């Protein structure tokens, strides 16, 4: 029912190709994030699925059905926008009931007659029947808004407005829920709470969800799978842990979490390990490089600061702490090794000292944790 397939989707706006061969296979019930920087084509992709844009080429399927020529309101997609698009002159109940109302009006044919005034009038035109009322109150209870049902949406907090927008989509029982940066207007604490609320509802209802964001932490913490987009293309699709531990390009390594990315030259290519030179230093990796010039990728948490008197291991580098930043349960150090700054994250336990700027340190990196791209 609610799977979504995009097959070689291309979208041109005039001369500009904004989507270049997008292929995605989103499973029923999956929470799928589209992640990428501003302008990379996330909203356009979403609008093609919803039917507000028609692709220049390619096929869109919802369930087993090709929907390229199907009107938006027949695709059974619920949409939540960044700006919520609530009606400020209506109370919470009416905002949520609105879509159900329009459905009723469509059935009665009255919509055509009253045209653009429908939006203003519709809550007066149709009496809510008991079934509609129950549906709306059920969903309001679900998003914990029952006590606010008769407030105007302009009297609500950002998080409450966000939940009205969500309720308004869910009340239609869509096959697919499309959310375009729904949390970006909220402050950080509320974003975290809403992440959990959205995830809980999505799992409860098992509703196929496409979630657009440019916030990698949001995508990685919420989604079953993430597609990373860059300039109209999908550059990698995978589970959050896949993307984090096996990025297929330096772009992904940098976009998904923080990485140290160091250019180097392969000086030994063996069966079980290879050796890469950067500056005067040599580093061992368990990975087999495909090229002679590579990017060495190391996550900050995979670099250890050795205690004094630790016996010499492989992949040990002398450096000097340039910056130390206390981040709560970790300390982030910027350590200069030759001319290279390495970012090093160390767990911090209460009462421990933090290394001062200028401290000499020895860093060690397991060769398993040295990626080569
Ligand atoms: N209707 C349109 N006409 C012409 N160009 C458009 C139109 N809609 C989008 N674009 C262009 O297509 C590109 C992708 O836009 P889109 O809105 O999909 O990006 P996005 O990834 O959602 O970005 P953001 O994170 O800023 O919302 C942009 O360069 C944008 O200027
Ligand atoms: Mg957008």
C-alpha cells in the first residue's frame, strides 16, 4: 500500500536540471529521511511525490500504482510543511477537521460553486457529524492537544502548532506522510521532544514517512534509512550506522557526523593492511585503497589520547593540544600533528582534568578505524 518508488526521476525548471536521475525504493512503514544542504532538491523531490510538481522524466509509484498522472488529493499523501500552514482564524479543532470537511464538500459538489471562498466558509457549511467529531478528538488526544481544541492556533506555542499540523495530516489516514523540515521553526529543546513524538506516532501507526531535513543529527536519530542528496543527486542511501561507519565519499564522511579528512599517498598495499603517508607521518589501515592518492578518514572518537608510559603501539602520533572544548560528557581537542589539525573526542568523567592548551600528547588510532576513500 504505502511503499514509494522513484524511478529515474528528473525535474527541470526551465534550463536548470534540479533533480538528476533520482532512484529511491522506500518500503511500506519505513521512516525515510532525505538529507542534504539547502537547494539540493529535497523539497522538489517531496513535491513530486505529493503531486504538486510533475517530473520532467521518470516514474513515481505509490504502492503498486504509477501516480504520475494522479491528482495530488487522490494520492493519499499527508503533508506537513515547515511553516505548518495553519489557519490562524480557526481553532485547533476546526484546523484538524478542515481536511475532513473539504472531503465532505467535494462529495456534495458544493466546492465548485463557492470556489476560493470555501476556505473561509467551509467550517460554516458542513455540520460535523459524530463520526467526524470522534475522529478529530481521537487524533487530538493522540497528539496531546485535547485541552487546546477550542483555542485559536495563533494562541499556541510552536510545538503545539506543530502538533496541530501533524494531526491535520494524520486525520486523513494517509498512506504516506511527507514532512518537509517540520521541526526547523522550533527551539532546540522542543526539537528533541518533537523528534520523539513524531517517531513514536510513526511507529505506532506504521505509516510510511518521508522526512526532509538538512540537519544530519535529526535524520540520523529518527530515520530507519537516510538518503543523502547533493546538487540534485542521491549520493548514498543507507541506515544511519551504515552511513556513519561506511561513508562512500569524503562528502558523506563530513556531512554525516564530524570526520578528520587527510589527503595521503599509499606507500604500501598489502593483503591485510596498507600504509599511507601524510607529511612525514605514516599510518596503517586495514582497508584496501583503490587509488594511490587517497583521503584518510578518521572519526574523532576513534582517536585515543595515550596515558604516559603506555607501550608503543602502531599508529602513534605526537601532537600538541591547540584547543580544548568541554562539551558535557566529552571533551573535544584540536591536536596539531605536524601541520595537520586532528579533532579528537574523549569521554569525560566528572572530576577528571582537561588537558591544557599547549600540552604535548600522544595519539593512537586503531588501523581498523582508518578509512580510505
Ligand atoms: N518553481 C521553481 N522554479 C524554478 N526553480 C526552482 C523552483 N523550485 C525550486 N527551484 C530550484 O530548485 C533547486 C532545488 O530546490 P528545493 O526547494 O528542492 O531545495 P531544498 O533541498 O528543499 O532546499 P532547502 O533546504 O533550502 O529547502 C533550487 O536551486 C531552487 O532554486
Ligand atoms: Mg526545502
